């Protein structure tokens, strides 16, 4: 250090164990301000520059971008936010790598005849995968003008989140699910259930609020593997349809409802793939609907007998 307590750019670089080019790079970007200039116009740095340069190098070792390093240097409370942002970004990168690894294993461990189709399916899905196509599918499927809070609740139940550490079978299930929801509709036919058709006189908001409650009541029986049966879940299920039509829950209504639901278009393939993706511990709304419909059929048959 010179008598005036200043370092040249070379001296600072030597003490910090970096190249002059590195010091100049950080100086030019405002991360390492110079304290003065010599008579010959050369940069001069104060003793505090060494600690600042060491901090910059530590932050850059963590792969923090230069703008984030500047934030940390200029704002005392910025480090926590920067670290949180980097952890989120790293988590996304790791998820993408795990997904790609499972996809590659899927392609490696299949026959030559399967490989072309699987490559097409997997190639249509980003890594990590997005669920936006699934959400669009349900927005098309659901009746129009549902309240935002109800749509959000339905999407939360019907759109599965891809696993963070998938196995090849889950990659294939999600890829097939993505292909299923991405198929174009034919004309104006969306395959809508009768409950979505305004000419039937339904009130879909009442219906879907009630169905959510019925599915939740049926979930413990599904998890326990109990067979479909009458009870609170079935009563809630039928009541949802009855209230949505301004009708009463009577044996005659149950008989008519069983016929209507049996004739409605179904998306069993969607729920089958969701089950493959999420595992047996996740009772899907589709499984709950099938369980309740079977319970309704059993109840109708018992009443007829």
C-alpha cells in the first residue's frame, strides 16, 4: 500500500488473489468503486476495497448474477431475498433435471416399437412440465360463468401437480394426460354433461359446491377400500343434483338421476391417468364420482327389489 493508504489496481488484485482484469470488470460495473485516480489517471482503491472484493467473489461463487450482487452490496436486507430467489430458481432447475432423467430412462427402457410414440408424447411436454394445458381443459369443460373462487377450487382438485422426483411411469402418465387434454374439440361439441346445459334448468354453482362436499365425504371410504354404499356421502351427492334443479330428493328423482348420469359423457381416461400419476393415496374426484354413482345404482336396485 502506498503512503497515501491507497492501492493500485494491480496491488488490490494481488492481495485478493484475482486478476487485474477481474478487478477492472467489477469496477466498470459499479460493484467496486475506486477511491481516487492517480496523476497519471490510474485507478486507486482504499483499504475497504479488499473486503468488498472478497465479498463480491464469495457471492459470485454462488453463481449470483451481477445485478443481484449489486443489490446485496447496496442494500443491507437484500441478501435474504436474493438467496430465496436463487433457491427457487435452483429448485426449478433440479426439477427439470429430474424430469429429464426420468424421461430418458422411459425411452431407454422400452421396446423399439414403443419408442417413437413415447418420444412424441414426452417431446410435447416441457421440463419441468406445466399444468396450464390441464387447467385450460377444465375451463373448457366446466360450465360458463362459474364464480372465480369455485373455478379455483375445482382446478385445485382436478389438476394434479407433477411429482418433484418422478419415475418413468409417472412421466409417461403425465405425457399421456397432456396429450389427452390437448386434443382439439370437434366442431362446437365439448362433450358437456347434461348439468352444464342451460336448457336443462340446472344451477351449476349449486351443483359444484355440493359435489365438492360429497366427494370429500366419500374420500375416507375410497382410501379405506370400502365398497360403494348408502350414507351421508350419497345423500349429499344426490342433494347437490336435486338442489341444483330445484327438486326434492325422492326415490323417483334418484331413479331419473341414475339414468341421466349413466348417459353423460365421461372422462374416465383422464382420471385413470391422474391416478397413475398421483398414486393410490390420492382419491380423485373421478374415483369419488364413480364410487357415488355405483352407490346410487345400488340404492336404486335395492329400492326396486
